[in-house]
């Protein structure tokens, strides 16, 4: 089971402007829906036979690093990342035939990022999808794709102060 659906909206937490997508919808699609779908389908997944089954959550490099323009999105992805780790530990002990994986793509040129001026810095959707599938085939539990590998060093409390000064927070 691959959880890929996601939505995002630019929002300014300091302003009263209403973005096109509500905070509730953003949290529901990105976090609540994959959690509930997984709960409902765990029984089926754990009876998949000798080859077992997998659940893979597509989070984002933004689960690891702050971005001012996408506050609810990154919170929803960080929540999904925490849930992934918790579920992985629980199932390892109770239903080891179900592997719990996470794929963390960098910026990818899809409808979601249309209009963002990132030059040639975005990955193609084909390359991102290929990396996600290859990670699943290889049984990779934490599939950091391209530069998100380095974001792990930001995901460390001591580094937030350094990151606060970076332009990325203002994007
Ligand atoms: N693009 C990036 O830079 C980037 C980076 C890191 C992670 N991601 C993650 O990668 C995943 C795919 O994003 P994308 O870039 O391919 O975005 P996208 O082009 O906007 O596609 C979003 C996908 O989510 C589905 N979806 C949205 N709302 C849904 C709902 N309520 N119910 C069911 N399906 C729904 C859409 O289905 P329909 O087409 O049927 O509407 C579409 O297939 C997301 O989880 C996103 O957060 C994206």
C-alpha cells in the first residue's frame, strides 16, 4: 500500500488571508487519511502470505526542515513521519510480515509545485516515482531521495538555530 496523495497551500500564519485550502483539509488529506486507511487495511495486509506486505508513506524533505510558506503542509508531513516510525516499531513486534516504509522526495516538478521558481532544481516526476518504487523493491525503510539525504542533519534540535538564518525559511 503506497500513500501518495497530498495537497498543499501557501499560507502566511501572520496574516488573516484565507488560502484556497483549509488547514483542516490539508491535515486530513496529508495525515488523517493515510493513518485511517492504514488502520482499516492492516488486517488484510498482515494476511498477505509468505511474501508479506508493505505500507509506504510519501512524506517530504519538508518533514525535516522549516519552510515559512508551507507551515501546515510541513507539520502534516512531520506528523506522518512520526506516525511512520511509531507504526514501524509496533508492527515489528506484532505483525513483522508488514514492512513500514517512508519515501522523502525533494522538490519535484508536478502540479503541486507549478509556479514555483526553482529553475532546474526540481526532480522530474518520473525520476521521483522511480526512486520511490526502487526503494520499496529494495526494502529500504527510510528512502531519502536525492538531497533530502542531507536534510537529516538539519533534523536535529541543535541545528535549528543555524537553519533559522537560512533563506529557505523565508521562501
Ligand atoms: N511535488 C513535490 O515537490 C513534492 C515533494 C515532496 C513530496 N511530495 C509528495 O508527493 C506526493 C505526490 O505529490 P505530487 O507532487 O505528485 O502532487 P500533485 O501533482 O498535486 O498530485 C497530488 C495527488 O494527490 C491526489 N489527491 C489529492 N487530494 C486527494 C484526495 N482528497 N483524495 C484522493 N487523492 C487525492 C491527487 O489525485 P487527483 O489527481 O485524482 O486529484 C494526485 O494524484 C504528495 O504526498 C506530496 O506531498 C511532493
